[in-house]
């Protein structure tokens, strides 16, 4: 009996030391479970997007459109791997937290077992004959045997609970190892997919440079405009006005041939006779540019006023995509916002994405929804999305699918 208890006490110490290697998560279990569920759901959504883009790429007749869909499909696969990494990290955090609580419970309950084991070990080393010759030893022996008779059932029950907890500790270590293996596999997959996307983007960039110089002139105008305006809101407003002008010019009717009979001539109807209905329709489908935990919601109070957008915290260097199809009105660094991308969706709708480590699109470029536009920063990443209609911020979550 005493050997069993001694071995059990030693194992408890070892289990407690092993469990102590895990670091606890700072979030509550409810938040970690919510993050895990959201990451798994986003992983499925990204997989569905990648399959849809693959089908669209196969059906595309134009080479440029096919390449754009392929890049969007690969960006979706990158986000799929990133969501898998977020899910694996959430699982690891939940396991670490349970390990911490289990270690604390074992620490509280192991002390009585260790003390009892030491007493039994001391008692077992004293021969019974020597105990009879020693004054007071017989009384001590009788008392100790009576005490053990009453406490052994409790000891067995207590050690049974400890054995269950130690078994759970072994199970948690296996789960932690499995989560670490999943995380390693997702990170390797992510690195491979990022490399493929970089190759596609390089080919697209070379093709765009060979296409000509109208885009470079437009980029120069946009950069000059960014230097002239006072703040980011002013830049967005100026770009909105330029986009509205382009839309009105594009809607003007083209030249009409003079009819053979001048009396049959009619006044051409404007294509913009009823623009109000079109301007109320939000870009669809609309998605978040990156997966991450919400740091600031739309309309949340801030030092500078209420939030005009949605701020997310993705994993380091996360892939950022266009929330919807549109035209790149601005891409590059801007005062205090790292790199930003402004996308015109038409009909007065504009998306603003800030907090990028780099932008991978050019001013004047047309992108599909889900196309890669840049990446998050490697340290403390924070991506903000603003959706505006005729210059007024609206909650992007109302339109995400």
C-alpha cells in the first residue's frame, strides 16, 4: 500500500511539472470557443470561395480575367489556411487553460497524499519488535493502525480522483500534440500558397506594365491629390467626386449617325435617367477583407469620435482581399495609416481598407471581389474596413454574406 501511494505521489509531482509548461490564455473560455467556431466557419467559407473562383476561371474566355480569378482562388485558399491556423491556436489556448486549472487542482490535492505517504514510509521502516521495546511505541502503533483503518477508504477515493485527473492530463497532452501538428501543417500549407500567389502577382504586374502608360498617369494624379488634401476623409471625398464625374461621362450617349430623313430624328434618352435606384444597391457579394477578431465595431466610441468602420485583428501577415469588385482608386502609403487601398464599386459606393503592410494592386486596376490587394503587418496586425455610400459611412456588416 505504501509503495503504491509513494509512486502515486511521485507521479503527481511529475504530472504537475509537465502541466506547468503550458501558458494560459488571457481570454475567457466562452470567447475562445466563439473564436474557434468562427475560425472553422470562415475556413469553410474560404474553401467555398476558392472552388467558386476556380469554376469561374475555367469558364473565363479572356486570359486576364482567367488570371484574376485564379489569383482570387489562391487568395481564398490562403485565407482558408489562415483560418485553420487561427482555429489551431484557439484549440491550443483552450487546452493550455484546462491544463493550468488541472495543475492547480493537483497542486492542492497532492499535499495530503504526500504527507500520508511520508508517514507510511516512516512507519514501514520501523520493525514491529523494536516498536514493542520502545516506550510509547505500541500505543502509537495501535493509534496509527486505527487511523489507517478509518482513513484508507477516503485515501482510496481521493487517489481515484487523482488518477482520473492524471489520466485527463495525459489526454490533454495528446490533444496539445495533435493541435501542434495541425498548426505546423497549416503553416507549411500557408507558406506554399503564399509563394504561388507571389508568382501569379509577379506575372500580372509584368503584364500590366507592358500594357501601357495611361495607368501610370492616373496613379500620378492620385498621388498628387493625396499630397494636396488635408486628411483621409478629404482624399476619399476627392476620389468620390472624380469617380462620379467618370461615371457621368461614361453614361453620356455616343455619337449618332444622321438619319436619312431628318424629320425622323429623335432626342436620345439619357442612360442616367433614374440613378437613385442604382445608387441604393450595395455592392454584392460583399465580404470582409480579412478574418480576425473584432477590435472595434462600427459606431463604437473612440477618442476621436465614433468609429466609422470595422477594425479586425488577423494573424500576422494575413492575406487581405478586395471586399467586392471594383476599381482601385488609390493604393499606397498614407499619413499615419500605413498602406491603404480605396476601391470604387460604382453607384456612389466606396470601400476603404487601412493598416496594410503593403499593397499589391495598382491605381486604375479593376479587381474582382476576393482578389488579393495586400497583406497585414507582421507585428500587431490591425485591418480597418470602411464602407461608404455617397461619402457617408455605413456599417459593412449589414452587407456581408
